[in-house]
C-alpha cells in the first residue's frame, strides 16, 4: 500500500516551470514593464523623446480641469452605456429566434455572424459612404429633410450613427455567446413548464433568463470593456467630429501621443485604466451576488 507524500515535501514538476516561466517573462516584458514605465513617465513632462523633468501629479491635476478630456469621458461612457444595452437586447432576441425550431436555421446563423469576419475600419468606411452619400441622396429624392444631410455632420446626431454601426458589428460575437447559453438549457425544463401551463413570457422570465444569467454577465463585461475602448469605428465614421463631439477617450490618448502630449496623455491612460478595472470588478461582484441569490 502506497502513501501520498505530504504536500509541502512534493517537488514541482519541471514541466510546469517550462510552461510558466516563459509566460511570466513575456507578460513582464510586454505588459508589466511598459505599464510601470508609463506610470512613471506620467509624472514627468516628457513629450515622448528627449529630456524630461519630474513634475509629480501636475498632469493628473490638469486632466480634471481640461474640458476636452472631460468631454471625451462623458461621450465615451454615454456611448458605452447605450451601445451595451442595445447590443445585448438585440442579440438576445435574435438568439431566441435562432434557437427556435425554424427552417434554414444554419443558414440564418451564418448570415448574422458575417460581420465578425469584416474589419471594424472597413465597416466604418462603408457606413460612412452610406451616411454621407446614399442616405442624403435618398432623403432628397423622397423629400425628407432629416435624411437630406449627412447625420455625421450633425454634432447632436453623429453619436447615433456610431451607436448603429458599432451595434451592427458587435452583435455577432454577443449573439454566439447567447446561442451557446440557450442551447445549454435542458429541453426537459421547458417541457415541464409546458405541462404546468407556463406562458411564453413566464418561460422567458422565470426559466430562460435565470438559466442564462451567467452568459448575460459575460456579454455585459465584454461589451463594457470593448465599447469603452472604442476607436476604429469612430475614426472611420467621424474622426472624432464634428469638432470634438464624438472623440472617445482612446482617440484623445492616441492623438496626444502623436502631438507632443506624451506624459499628459499617459496620465490620462493611467486614470482610464483604473476606471475600467474598477468597473470590471464591480460587474464581477454584482454577478457573483446574483449567482448566489
């Protein structure tokens, strides 16, 4: 009869070291070291090259007094909130339809996930042409004043176009996760509900939604992270305009890097990173409480 050695006397298999050590080295070189250097440079007046001086928290204080930066935060968080709700509602409704017993189901699913294989910047340029040329021409022909001018040139409506295009491109990924969640629900649960006389609305609210709550949480977390980092589609549609009405935080940071505000925008990036981490942790905590309940 053999006995298992105490845990504290066991030696680590060298195979684990061969797997872990290269990963840690690459993570340190690609993530930890640049992040640490960036945080330090945010405390200087560096323009990205040449000499610099240590100025402490001056950049951070200036950020909270910069109207352009505050406006980019307001736009980004408003855009992310509207888009994540729109994407998840539409994707969930589509997933319900694409998991029902309808004909040509495989072909329909393929059609709805096609935008996943198209680059975001390509999608943005295509929709830019539609909003700037096709829709105004159609609006003029039909005599509809609202459609006769490009929505992208309207400071009050340009964000709507960005939400529409982002929603169109983001639905496929969200849809696939919801389809996986709905297919994981046992059919026996629905059969038992039918025997009890449950209505479709009751099945949705008391069976489907509670059983796919984990998938909803995943999509919400991924959506918030992706939409807060919006960049490609905004560049292709409005380039932050008209004026700076649709300039996101990511655009503000990258533009600053190339215009001599390296340390200033590095401080902006550090604040943005902390905010995203706190939002993600709050989402995870809320999700965990929901699962326990």
